């Protein structure tokens, strides 16, 4: 039986969605049930049975961004786009690709556009002489006021990559904001694998590429949240973390990032993670 996070990470039915296109490129997925909401903007979208296409008359990044901004603002005012962030995301199908448009972060799931995030495993490996012995992981509990997954367990550091931020910038920024980890420690984060999530959620579609990192934390360091987005931190045994993943107590994203760490370090058996290897490659549609 697959773990809940592995099943959820690919819980997506293309038959219930229509492609969102800019030019000849599919840049997102819009739920068929949300299509009537876009009909009120015939000057912005060309809509037919094959999908939703941003009108070709918006032929620059600025024009596309402005047109989508009007739509996004109206949908948010109507309660159709929750969790406004005041953060800018770029519409792009690869992290290093040039942007096709800029949108408010909260709108990315309504349009099912690709987003990018960093998840960092905080690892404590004790000296051989230490009485505590076995390695442990710092785990965060998300604030109850978070727009997504409130109260769930998460990696010690996890955050979306806003437009204009590199991977290194995001790691340093999120390490400080979420856990009070100083730059001189955060700079030593080591890259793991990259996971790909495509799942249907109440607010739309999460199409996200997750860059996974491990960071060795000193034995005497304790995370301290700086931005109010984390309710608590706990230092946990590997077996407890594995149980939380199995129980679905951790977010899907955090579960995948943690499993990658545990598998790479051979702290858990690969047989317990059937199907996870497929999540380290982009989803393929026939």
C-alpha cells in the first residue's frame, strides 16, 4: 500500500480540467467547474472545449500581467481566490525559463500554474560520545492561521520561491524567518532530489516543483520562528517522523521532502515507500 502523501501527490484527473494556454504553451490547468467564472472576461480569454487561452493581443509580459491582474483581483474580491499573499509569482514552466506573466501567489492554484518551493530537512547527528545517539529531525507545526494546511506538521524550513529570488536567496530568507537559522549555518544546506507534485485541492491545482535540501544543525541549536507562520518546533526521532508521515499528519510536500532525506541516508527501508521514485520526475500526460 502506498503512503498517503505518495497517493495525494498525483491525485489529479486531467479529464476534470482544461489546459490554460499562453500562446502555444500550456502553462496551467483550470477546473472545468471554474470555467463559467472566466466567461465574464471575453476580452481576456478565448474559451472553447479545448481549453482557456489568454488572448493573443496581450503579447508582452506587462500586458499579460495587467490583464490577469484585473481578473485575479475580481475573483479574489468574490472569494474565489483565497489566502491573498501580496507575493509575486512568475508564470513559467521551468525554474530558469523567462516569465510569460506575473501573478499574485494566491492565484497560482486557481490557474494551476507551475510554482517552485524549497523544503529543508533540519538534521541533528550527535557525536558518538553523546548519550542521545541516533540522528533526529527538527519538525515544525504550521500556524493555525496559515492559509494552507493550518496546524499540520512540516519541515523545519519550507517556503515558496517568489519571483526574483534564487534558490540560495530563498534558503537563507526562509531559514531565518521560519526558524531563526543564521546565514552562516543556512549557507551549508546540501541539495537532495527534486519532487514534483500535481494534486487537486479545494482552491484549485497545486503544480509544484520542490527543491529538497538537508541542513546539519548544531546539537545545541533550537529553532525559533520569526514571522509567526510556525506554531512550534519539535526535535523528533526518525521512527516518530516516519509514523507521522504514515498517519498523514505531515503536509504532502513535507512528507515527500522528509522521505527523500530518510531514503538517501538509508534511515528507512525503500520497500516502505512504494511509488515515490515516480514523484522525482515531472508528471507525463498521454
